[in-house]
């Protein structure tokens, strides 16, 4: 899933500041409407951390998919049969 910059920022703020209830532009507010001071460095670091985690997760999925395909081939299935089963 590809996230927009807005979505990345939104999720990073939610992860860092659990008390945030609403966000507007570069401001965040708690449930009572009080503004919460945001640290842009922390937000940018969290965005990078979350992107790295997503990239690792995607790489792991691809590795597992390739491993599963190879195991099916090792069991004697043909490329066509494997493709019909898992689409690769």
C-alpha cells in the first residue's frame, strides 16, 4: 500500500501522540480541543522508521513467496502448476 505524505504524517502523529484526537494542517488537538505541541523532528524520524518497517515487511513477503514457490517446485510441481496455484 502506498501512502501519501499526508497519510504518513497522520499515522506518525497518531503513533507518537496517543492523546491526539484531531489534526488540521500542522496542528493537533486533544479531545477537549487543546492544541498539542508537535515535534517535527520526532515526526520525521517516526515517518522514516515506519517506512523502513514497511519496506522490510514487503521484502519478507517477497522472500517467503519465492521460498514457497521453490518448495512447490522441489516437490515436483511444474512451473505452470505453481503459477496456477499462487500466480507467480
